[in-house]
């Protein structure tokens, strides 16, 4: 099917970046970012501030004492993870609230956290990795916004993302991985993060990284996060397969992934709210 002209134009169905996120991006681009300015920006938006506090007090982060201010959250977690939570909320704000999208946002938060922390553990750009994980499925939200009734049926019919992209192509002439990459490129994400979003379906299904890309490490992190989220028992084999393709040491990659997995499991076991 030909691509719908509205989707091809990327003008109607891919939203502009919210103003608060533009300001946040400018602050984070400064290596000497003022933490007070960062916390003040987030705190002026009630929805973003409440989302940050709710997220950092969840079991995923495993903090022993409840965080009560955005500034405390930044002190505990650092600018990267707090900013990623803020970007996630900004992305949600420009799409319609719908039960079908809720699992996408929930997976996005977990995947971004996993990719960012594993990236940090093995020396791969953690901010780009976190962003790639956060936005990996955002193309689904674009298609849902474009045609909610038609797309709702595709989500219900597809057993996995491989089936979904075929159904998307048949229905719309384009799939969520390509649309998500277009959104990320529009919003200025790093090229290697955009590539991870673009190729995540084939990478997660096959473990094969796109060899024409000069930087494939974030694609490898996507495969690791997918394994951790869907079937942790295959993590060893996934790490052994994707690490060499990304010129990474397989043992170091596996050690980093296991370390992050253990941190999160310990946090959940402590029963943080």
C-alpha cells in the first residue's frame, strides 16, 4: 500500500517537541549545566515534576528513602535519568491517552533505564542509549494517533513486533520503526540512537546488527534490554552474538548487563513503592 500522504509529510502525525523539552535540551547540551536551573525548569511544570517524583520513588530505582523534590531526584539519580523521565512524560503529553498506549510507555521507561545503565557500565554513550530505549516504540503512538480505530485492530492482531510491522506496511505503507526513527531524527537524537530505533525490530528478532552502520553499540544494547525484559535466560547467548558485531567485549557486555539486572532485582525485592 502507498504511504499515506499525511504520514509521508511528517507534519501532521509527528508532533513538534514541547516547549519545556526544548528548554531542557538546551540546558543538557551545556556540559556545565546548573542543577538548580534544571530542577527549576522541571519543577515549573506540575505534570513533569510529579512524574519525576513518582518515577524515582518506584521500585525500579530502589532508593531507600522517599525523594520529595526534583532537586533531590537529580542529586540521587543524576541529570541523565531525571531528564529521560522528563522526556518520557513530554512524549506522552503530545499523544492521546489510551489504554492501548499504556504498555508502550511502561516498556519505554524500563527499556530506557536498562539501556542507559548497561551503556554506562560498558562505556557506551548512556544518554543516547537511554534515549534510544525510551523512544524505541514511539512510532506505534504516531500510528495510533493517526488512525486509532484502524491501528487498535493491528495491535490486537499481531503476536509480536515482526508481525506488527508487516500489518502496518499493508495498512499504512510504513511501519512504526521507520516512523519512530523519523520522530527521533526530528527531535534531534544522536544518529546512532536514531539507527537503533529504526532497526530494533530486526535486531531483537534475529540478533543481527545492521553492518552498514559505523556505530552499532546502541543496537546491541537494544537486543540486551529486549532479552532482559522478555526472556532473561537467553541473555548469555544474546550478549555473545551481538557484542562482537558491535566491536564490544562479550564478557564485559554480559557482566554489565548482569550487574544492572541484579541491581534492579534487588531494588524490587526491597519492596520500594
